[in-house]
């Protein structure tokens, strides 16, 4: 059973229906939006993440209310959001006043609470194999952070000393369970050795090779011919890494073909990409220029295979 949170903020308890605190370009939120789409729930109106006016708290039948927490504007590093999510990350879901955190738990909750595509197999063996793949993806989320910050976001994502102090002060009241404080300290001061980034890239590479060979038996999706929560987790890693210029097709062809199958699904097209196309295009263009210059993520991935 997903954990029921008791937030310090009064906002979640005031919300009716389904509300998602998310960011369009964040893989952890994208996987939940994919799951919502698979459950037949589409994006409804947009509200400010902390709005509790009588109109803003209303739910919408068959839809989820979108509460964007901008990672660019640093909405997630505000006291208002830290009281909703003590780790200061997206996503967070509220259903009829109850708050759910952690994308894996949120998807598990949605799978039990709504119809549509079943995302967690019921047969014991397949279920356990599926959840192992999800756990592996969860652990490797940190590697995605290191790789995308280093090769994708660059200086744009660095925090000024004042912002880091503010983050540390908020974390003292919350839990900082995702290690944002130490990550941003190291990242913003340029003190993380290059070998750490390369090691995270190598961990992702090894996991992708493993999935690539598993897909060699001709199955349509990661666990079987049916889409599952594992596809939701892993496909968002590929989406993000393609944006950073990772040559997925050249190194992991089965994985790339699988990704295309997931990408074509209406849930991916509408709920994941719906408002993400411009950002996706900008990142891919930047990566394309780097590739032409022989820089960026591609040579780093090629070097791993050499
Ligand atoms: N284990 C969490 C991870 C959430 C997470 O790390 N979210 C990222 C976006 S993918 C975030 O909000 N990062 C904030 C930042 O990097 O400043 C989950 O799966 O829900």
C-alpha cells in the first residue's frame, strides 16, 4: 500500500479530485503523467501550484488538474512547496485531499484506484521481476541527474551561494531525501570530479545493454508484450538522454526500437510530450550542434563502448 503522507502544508487537504504537482520536462513527473494517460485520465486546467481559491481547488471528472512547479523558476525550492514535498522534488499527487509522494508509489496508487491499462502485473513472478526493474530505474535516477546536469544543462543549472544557503535552510526543516543540498553544492562549485559523471554514465550504459539484450527475444515491451510501470520508468530516461545527445539507436538498437513503441502511445504523445515539445526540440538542437563539433555526450558514450 502506498504511504499516506501528512504534509505540513494545508494545501493538499483542500484539493478535490486529482491534482498533480509536476514539471513538463522532469522525467519523474513524466512517468506519472504517462501512467495517468494509460489510466484514461487526461490533463485538465492549469492552476498555480499553491493556489487554493474556491475555483482552483475543484477537481475535474476524468481529468487531473495541472499544478506546475517550475524547476527553472525554482518553485520547488520555496517554503510553500517544501511543506508539500519535504524532499523538494516533483512529482506529488493529491487525490481527494490525500497526498502521495514518490513516482513509484503514485503509479502503484493510480493502478489500484483507476481502470484503464493495468500497469502492475498480477502474476507473482512477473510482478516481482517488474518491480525489480522499477527499483533499478529508481536507483539510477541519480545517474540521470548527474549525466543531464553535466552534459545537458551545464552552467544554467548551477545555484548561486545565496540560493544554496536558502536550499540548505529549507532542507533542515524537511528531509532532503534526494540529496539535493550536497548535489547542488558540489555541482555549483565545480568540485565533482569528472570521473563521477563518467561513472554514472557507465552505470546507465550497462543497464541499457542489459535491457537491450532482454528485448532481443522479440517482446514488445520491457517485461512482456504488455506495457507496464517498468516502461513508464525506463522510457523517460531515454527521452531525457536523447535530449542530451545520447546515441541510443547506435549503441542499443533493440532499446531504441522499444522506446519508439512506447513513444507512439497516445499517453506518451499527449501527457508526456503535450507541452514538452519546444523544450525537447531546443535540447535536441543544442545536442545536434555539439555532435557536429565532436563534443558533448556522444563522444563520452562512444568512449565507453571502445
Ligand atoms: N524518487 C523521486 C525522485 C523525484 C526527483 O528527483 N524529481 C526531480 C525531477 S525528475 C526533481 O524534482 N529535481 C529537482 C532538482 O533537480 O532540483 C520520485 O521518483 O518521485
